[in-house]
C-alpha cells in the first residue's frame, strides 16, 4: 500500500510529470494513480528512484523495493516491471529473492575464487598464489563463466585434455596437473554450494560437477609418491647444476633458479619456503660452522623452525649474497627475481633440464625434498626420526610431541653435513676427476 505519510496525492506518473518534480527538504513520494503501489521517491539531492510497495505476507509490514533510477529506465518500462513485482507479491513471492537468485546464478568462477581467497586467516599467501596459478592456467576460459553453468561433461572433457595434452604449447601428458587443478575446482564449487542458494534455500548447485571424475581423483590421491633422485645419480645431477650455474649465457634469474634447486636438495625445504627465504632469517658464521642456520617462522605446518646449514648450503647462500651485493637493487630475498613477487617462484625449468640429463622423465621441487630424506637414510645411514624433524614433520607420538624439541634443530648440523658431503663426493666422481667446474664450498 502507498505510504500514508506521502505528501502528494496519487497522479499518473509520466515523463512530463517526473521532469517537473522538484526535491524537498526530506524524501518525498509520488504515487502512481494508474498502478497502485508504484511510485517515485525523490530525495533532497534531487535523485529520483522508482519504487514498488506491496504486501507479501498479510501478517507482516509492506515491503518497499527500489526498481531503478529515473533516466536509466523510462516511466513506461518501470511501470511494467512494477506490475510484475506486484503480481509476485500477491502470490506471496518476494521479488528481492528472485533478484538474489538471479545474481547468484550469474556469479562467476573468478568471483567465487576471489571470495574464497578473501576469507581472513583461512589461507596462507603462497597457498592462495598456488591455487590461483592452477586456476588461471587450467581454467582461463572458465573464469568469466557463471560457476553454476559448469557441467559434468565440461569437467570430463577438460580433465582429459589436461591429462593427455598438458597445459603447455608442446603437448605432453599431465595427469598430476589435471588432478591438482580439479581438486581446487572441486573445493571452490563446494564453497559456492554453501554460499549461494535459491529462493527456497536449496544450494544453487545441487551436485558438484567434478564428481564425474571422482574415480580419477581418488586414484591419483591413493598413489604414494616416491619419486626421488637415486643416490647413484645424485652426483651427476649436482655436477650438471654446478657446471650450468657458471654459464655466462644464463640470465641472473636462471642462475638464481639453479641455486634454489641446489638449496632445496641440500636442506629438504619446501619450494615456497626456500624461495621466500629472506636474509634476515639467515645466519652465516665463518668462525663457527655449527652456527650456520636459517629460520622458517611460518612454515606450512605452523611449527616455526630453526634449521642447520651444511657447508655446501652455506656456499650456495654466499654465492647468492655476492650476486646481491653486485646488483644495483638489493633484495631482501635470498633467491631474488625480477618478477612481481620479487623472488624465484618456479623451479620447473632447471628441474626439467637436469632430470632428463640423469635419465628421469621429470622432477618436481617436492622430489628434491624426498631425495634429501632418501639420501639421508640410504646413503648416509641417518636416523629417520632426525630426518623427519629436519623436514619439519612433527612426530605424532605423545612423548615426542610433548617432550621433544621440534623447533630449534641447529644441533643437527652433522646430519645435514653428511648429506652435503655425500652429494659433493658423488659429484667429484661423476666429473671423472676433471674438476673444471669446482664444487661450491663455503
């Protein structure tokens, strides 16, 4: 029903009438005599909005809905919309629910991802970056699409494309990338199912379309990943790294990427944790080799840790420090890059180059972490419990969790030194005694 406090008698709203309306000192309402419940609201600044007012539930106050601003719509266009709204109200349907549902149906994959990433305290920055990288590479054409429009057939087709052809210009099977991308998509659609609903409060998406490839994803998740550099090949791998980093034709970023690969192999650190390492978290002590360490204040498992450095890892960092000292713009990162992030983010180029050189199809940064542990056990006969600590895997046993020091591991220098020495020794053997490219030493 029209507002009983209205100052103006109902009149047929026309363009001529609306053009003559003058704003008052407070909001004023001009109701249409032809369509009861349709009106014009004019605020003191002169802004005019068409509105519709009616009862949806007789036991509740009348609902007032803004249709749109004058100038965007004509009076006749808005009157027809008002009639539709009033018909819906008489049937007990709130037009605002329909509008919200239409907006929910139109929300895009990009908008859902941004909403998911924006939740405070839920995701680490590097996790968000990694998820977003998968989205922009695997689903670039889907990002502007309404997420509710993604079908099981779409998912099946795209999964098979990535699994058989990969994501690069040169086609190559990439089932791992396909699985990773679709796990992220599954998570985002599950999030959308909780956040966006229809008028009757049912999920906007009744069933996650990624479920069509659940067997493929389950098979991928069930595989225990054990790929690593064999202890008999690690010398050749290291020899290739030390030789390549001295190539004057390589860019600074390429050499820095090689150094990061070396550092990851020597320390067992996760890729992002090594790549984002800053100089204020590194201690290099020439006088005391046991006092060389680095600190990870916010690792993946939330357990801050101080880790020892072998002489080989110290040499890698000193080489990086010397390069940084020569640079015009000094960086806070140990492994800097000209990228927007300011540090090396991707180690795929050197890993692909040197994995082939030792007869492996491929290597990932996480494979270096497995190699560190495997070398420690098989080549250096180290205690697996110590290696778990050095890779920041907190023991789950009650005694270990409550009584064992799992953060300050600087006393484990002999263990990391044993692994560094083994790698260096094998590299000298692989070089055949021809030490053209000297191994890095602190």
